[in-house]
């Protein structure tokens, strides 16, 4: 299964779940007058739009390279993932916080509380089903890594975006249920508005985490260490290669990697022999690592490579967001 096929499955599951409950939440909010329920309706509506954007991004990112975009369109999925984070913050969190404050300032008693519980229960079932699909796909992709490390190292933002959204949705449903219960039992509508603010804060936190992860991918992150090691080993295995000095890699999509190799060839090689060696290395890498879409090979001595790396280390600024 490719990265995109697993991602699309998780996104479709989340989209179906949200579409099943978004209208119901708005109707329940209208019937009950609950600010928390209205925030949950907005939450599901924003999530539904986000899933559509992620699917659009996956489709756009799968287009092949062309004259205008010689390295392909893979980074489109990173761009749309960042847009999703902005929408969650601006629409989901912003509107929920506004509704919560407004309800605290102008409290309204909860009506037809049974409807709220039915809708929240049904929503929890749909969200849990979508969450389990996303979790299963993410666990398969993360391998032996821990969850936090896998999110930090993941090059496919769609799966963990859906996982974050569904986790936030389940937490939001719990907050809404607690707020509605407190408002009804204690006859204090203040708690309903407070729950809406709680949902908004959950969405804001989710948006910040997603934006942070998407930013690194959008700027450009190197391939994982095991991928770089296998690329180096494949190039070093050619008999005409004296030494692989190092490499530079960057993901231009979840399953698209651009690689630049610094190689010291055997001193006795002619230009024709070097060209033949480069072609063999490219063929070997495309066979062993299909995600390597573009390869640049630079003949270079080990001393020149080392001097270049030392200069980069001296001039590199400290980046607290470096993964």
C-alpha cells in the first residue's frame, strides 16, 4: 500500500463520519439552544471541509513532474495540510471561542437535553470509528517508532492530521457533554458557554500542532536515517566508486525524495566510465528505493566535501523547531 492509498482511506473514513453528524449537530443546537452543541456542529463542519481539502491535495500532489515543476507536485499535500491547520484555528477555534464568550455574557437555559445526549452519543460512535481507522493506518506506517517520534518523523501529514482531528473531536464531545450536563443539573448556563470555550481551546491546540508539523514538511525535510543509509550503501556498492562522501536529501512529497550525492570515483576512470557509473547508480537507486524520484551526483573529493560541511556547520543558525 502506498502512502497516498492509506492516507486516502483515513481521510474518506473521517469525511463520511463528519458528514453523518454535522447536520444533526446543528439541528440539535437549534432545538436545545446549547452553545457547546453549536461549537461541535461548527467543529464537524470545519473538519468536513478539511477532509475535502486533504483529498484535493492528495490528488494534486500525485501529478507527475512537468516543465514548470521539474521536481513534481508532491509538496501540494504539505501546503493543503497547512491550510487545514489555519482553518481549524481561524474557523473552528475562533467561532467556538466567540460562541462560548457570547453564551457566558448572554446565557440561555438548556432545552431538550435528551436530544443533546443522543446526538453526542451518535457522534462519539462515528468519530470513534473514524479514529480507529486513522489509528490503525498510522500504527502500520510508524513501525517500531513511538507515537510522538512517528509524528515528528512522518513525511505524510494527512494520516496524522486526521488522527489529530478525530482525537480533538472525541475530546470536544466529552467537554460538550460535561458542559451540557453541568448547565442542566446545576441550572447554570454558564457551564455550557464554558464548554464551548473548552472546545475552542482544544481546536486551537490541535491547529498549532498541525501547523508546526506541516511547516517543517513544507519548507523541506530530509529523508529518514535508514533511507539515507540504504541510498549511501547502494551507491558505495558500485566497483567504480572509491568513496561516498555524503548526501543531501529532501522530501518533496510523502513518497517523493530528491537526493544529491557527493561521490569520489576511482582516479583511473575516464569521463565515459564516470558517466556509465552514474547511470548504474541511478538505475540501482530507482530499483531499490522507488521513492527516490530525482538524483543528482557530484564528483567530489572527500576533502572538498568535508570542508563544505564544516563551513555549513559554522554558519548554521540554531533552530528550536528543528526535528
